[in-house]
C-alpha cells in the first residue's frame, strides 16, 4: 500500500517509465521500427563473452546458454515490473519475408503465458521451428532476420527493453558454419549503425581484450563512443594482482578507453554455480567486488543490481531525449507516404476513372506552370520562398532561371556578339553585369571569340572593299551597299550565341516539366505521359523556337539596313562629331608638339594656320572613299540593331514560342480529345502500381498508428525537448542526470505539483538507489 508522498512519487515515476517503454515496444509491434529508427538498447559481443548470462542476471530468467540457434537471430527482451510472473514469446517477421501470407503466419505464432522460467527454452525452440530454422548448419548458415520477442514480467523485473544480437565469431565449427561469420557481423553492424541504438558491448575478461572486436566495430559507427556502455564479464577469472587485472580495472574506471556512458563490471555464473538461486548468485558477486583491488571501483559501476538500475535510467533518458525527434520523423514519414499516395491517385479500374485521374494531373500541372512563370514560389513543389537550402538555378523556379539566362545572353551579345573587335574609339565593349567566373556565363562567351583588328588594318580593309565595289556614286563617296555588307559580316556571331541561348532555355523548360510531372504522379504514369504526350509537345516547341530564330536572323543575313526614327540620325551625327573631334585633336597635337604652343595650366594654344593644316590632314586621312563614315554608319546601326535583336529573342522567341504555350501542352482539351485506348495506355494501372499503393497504404497505417500511440507525449513536444528552469539549476549528480528525462514526462499525470515531484525524486535519488 502506497502511503508516503515519496513512495507515491516513486510509484508514479515507475508507472510513467513503464508506460513510455510500452509505447516504444508498441511501435515496434505495429511495424514502425522498420520505417523509422526507434530508441533501443542492443546487446552485442563475441560468442562465449557471457551475453546470455548477463541477460539472465538482469531478467532473472534462465536463457538457453549452449551455442544453439537461439542466438542466431535478434532477440528482443522486454522486461516489465508486474505483480505476476509471466513469460510470452512471439515473432516479428524480418524484411526478407516478402510474402504477406508468410509474414502473417509468423505473426500468428502465440504462446500461452507460462509461470515457470524453465519453459523458456521450450518456447524458444518452438518459435525457432516456426521460423523454419534448422539445426543443420549447411542450410543458409542457420541465421534469420526475424526478431524473436520475449516478454517477461514479474515483481522483481526492471523496466527494460533490450535487443540481444547473435554472438560474433571468427572460426567455423560443427555447430556454426563459415558462411555465418559475415552474416552475424552484418546484422550487428546494421543495429549499431542506427543512431538511436545504445550499444551494450559485452567483453569477457577471461579472453584477451585485443581479440574481441566489438568495440572496434562500434567505433566504426560511433567514432566518439557516445552511445556505448561496455560490460566486462568473468572478472573473477582474472588472476589477483596481475597486469591483466589492472588493465581491466583501468578500463572500468574509464581511464583506458573512454566511453561517454562508461564501463560496468560483472561476475558471471560458472558452470558449477549455474543452478544456484539468483539471490545467492548476486551475493557471491557482491563479495567478489568487495575484495582486493575491485573494492576501489565505484559501487555504481559494479554488480548486476546496479547495472539493472543503470540500464533502466540510460534507456529512459535516451527515449525521453529522442522522443521529440522521433515524433517529427514519424510526421515526416506520414507526409512522404501521403504525397506518394497522392501521386498514385486512387484505384482507377475504368476508363472514366483513368480520364479523371489525367484531368486532375492536367489541372495541377497548369497551376504549377502558371505559378512558375509568374514567379510565385510559395507552394510545396517550389520548396517555399524562405528555403535557404535551395541552390541557385533550381529548374523548378523557371522564371528565375529564364531571367538569369536572358541576362547571360544579353551580356554575351554585348561582349562577343561581333565578328571583329573594332578599335577603341570606334566601338566600346561594355562591362557585363554577369559574373565572369560563372561557368554558365562562360559557356555563352565560348560560343564566339571576336577577331581583334587595329585601326590601320580596318581602314586598309575598308579601302580595298570600297575600291573593289565602286559603282555610280560620286567621287569621294563609297558604295552605300557596303554598309549593309559590313553589318552582316559584323553580326555573324548572333546566330550561334542566340541558338545556344534558346537551347539552354528549352533545356530548362524540359527539366522543369520532368520535375513537375515527377512531383504530380508516380514513375509509371510519368514515363507514359512523357513518352506519349509531353516529349512530342516539347519537341514542337523546340521547332517553333528554331523557326522563330531563323525569322529573326533573316534580315541580318540579307536585305539592307533601314534605320527608322530620329534616334539613329542623332546617334550617327554624334558619332561623326566624336570621330572628327578625336582625329582633329590628334592631328593638332601631332603637328604642334612644340612646348611653345602650350600655355599656362597645360592648355594648348593654336593659330588659325594650325587649324587649317589639321583640317586638311583630316580630309586626306579619310581617303577618297569616305571609309571612316561607312564604319561609323555600320557601327551605329549595329548598336541599334543588337538591342532590338536581344529583345526579340527574349520576347518573340522564348516568351511567345516557349513559355506561353507551356501551360497548354497538357491541358484538359488535350485529354478530352483522346480516345479510350489512349487513356488506357497513359493511365491504366500496372500490377507494380497496385502493389506500390498497397505498400504505401500499409506503411501509412503503421505510421499513423504509431503517431496515435505517441499522442500522449506529442501534445507537449516542447516540454520533452527543453529542460525547465528548475531542471537547469539541478546539480549534475548522477541521480539527477539519470532521472532528467523521466521528470519531464511526469508533469501531465502527477496529482501533486511537478516541482515537488522533482525535488522528492532528487532527494530519493541521492539517498536510495534509483528505481530500487
């Protein structure tokens, strides 16, 4: 009968611990453990290291200790404190069991509750036979990924759940085959790799430590030993005062190999004492650790009694600390399954169902396409506006990608859009807005590299062309057709750069479409839609782009420059003035370089005669064919035409021929025009799709059941993940650290105030053994 307040607090703490552990076990039972990692204690070590004896000592239940098949599969040992003794054995099918009928058959294995511990060996043998595991070592090494569940309850049992793994071994024998060596190691590593597994590494002191590899394997998956508690067995087999005994004492004091959870020492039963009562076994262990150098060890780190309490506390704290993350993981898995099921849609046996399925995909695609083109990226498909992990150039954000490509195109045209780089003063190359180190921008620049020419080379070329193309023009003038010819030659790179740009834009649209349909439907339907409808439509858009580019380029390959408006006239007049002023200044300086012509403050002074000589020289330099004016007219027209061309490529080609038609490549009209045979081909369900829907539905049910199981604790997640102000001020004594997780879980069910409970439990933890 519970009367004192501290007794009531301790009783409620135990009940809360039992409830929490039962919830985690229930998650395993309904299959959630196969979908998300669950907090657990795993017992691993070499064969004959004393693992079975450790489990016996903890549970006070006799496990079969001979090297038989009971240790050739994972065994989940569930210990609960109940008034009556009860032992129950069941089987959880492993992932290798793909036949649902076979899985159901294994789950239907049940055993009646037994009152005697001596029946455990018989129960395990029955379960082993039910799994189909034979004593013949030639049959697949005698190992299974099925999990044997042993539920043991009684008044003296701790609140614990452990997973016992097959013992590691390195040599074959009559009872165990060579093929089983890697199987056991792989099974052990699979459990160790789970970040929510606490590793109980059992190490035998009667065997050289260096040939026991369990800690080395654990380090591969937990490099800093944050999840490892080492349990040293057979400590009575060490010679008193020997170097080997001192070495293990250092380990247990956590001085040799430092483990975050530390070490623990036990004295196992010997063959002679295998049948002595449990109390007698525990007394012999207490006497052993009270003698010699063993007496110097902390009492909390020796003996089975303290190990029970230590493991209970570690497991409870571990589960409590992982609970908020576990709930979030299950939430995420539920969302993933729902999204996958939404892609698959409901079952669609009839043509009408299939047409409706496609219409739903069509409506969603048109919505996503419209949002992508309008730059509205707040929906799930786009990753949200505040997604910091999103990489630049993500194809889902189509408008942003196209705008970036247009900027690269404009800069590339400005920098490399001409066949010949004209001398400075005739034309200036602007600085790009794009980053020259950007690889995508560099690929645009690589489409054409201009030829560099000097002013003298340019003038000589123009003089030769003017001379070879003389017509009926007046002397001192050039054939006006040379302006158009020179322009077409200078604009030759436009086609290559623009074609590359349109290819990049089309590839971006193609990638966007692939991602959109991958998001909206399952793989099978996506492949059918892309192959049967979408890809042909995209090819039509590509052809439309190419045709539009040919149209935009046609006037640069033939025809005459016909500038319209005052802007061209103003620009060419200004260009002529600038050119003449530059040459006039150069001639004046060249012919009057005497210091006598320089006035105060560095200003030149010239006579009227100087100006007349410079003007005469200017006319002579320009030559009889006025080639300078031809170059000026061409360059002025080029600078006007390139801006129009860039805009036309971006608007008339990309916007009109690629982006605007995008929403309509899979519209409702397209689907309504299909006959029943086409609909069946696109939306008919394969057997794989049906099986995938069934699998996802099963997993979703498990996860939702798991969330309901944890609903008691998920209502106040913040209280599980953040310590209270009172807890933050608690002393870091061992008892306080061990019950931190448990005290967080008491606030909702206690009849007295939480602060009082914490203080009472702390006082008890300092004076008596935790959960004694």
